[in-house]
C-alpha cells in the first residue's frame, strides 16, 4: 500500500472526507457508492462496481431476477444440459 501523506480526522458523525485529488484519480464523484473492506488492521475504500455474480466481470452485464450476469456466463448457462 502506498502512503499519500494525507491525514484526515473523523468528524463527530464518523465521517472522513476523501481529498479531491484522490477522488479525481479514481473517478469518484458525489453520490458514487463506495465499498468498505477490512484487511487485517487496515480499512480499505473501493469505488463500487457492479459485477457478474459468477465470474466478477464488469463488462456487458445483463440483469436476471435482480442479479447481474455477464454475457459470457449467460451464454454458458444457456448451453447447460439437464442430467
């Protein structure tokens, strides 16, 4: 992990401001969803990207019963045979 040298305080509501330079670098704009991960003693923030529930691909997503599936996995599912 690379240090930015930027330090921010948590406010009374538990919020932390992400500096504009970092938001610009990761194309994060107002109202974008952010995922929060814990890795050992670290908190990791990641811009949320919808992905295929099977392979994690983020391109060519199709919606099926409120789930996202990429075109490649949908094609494979379409080729399944009953046993």
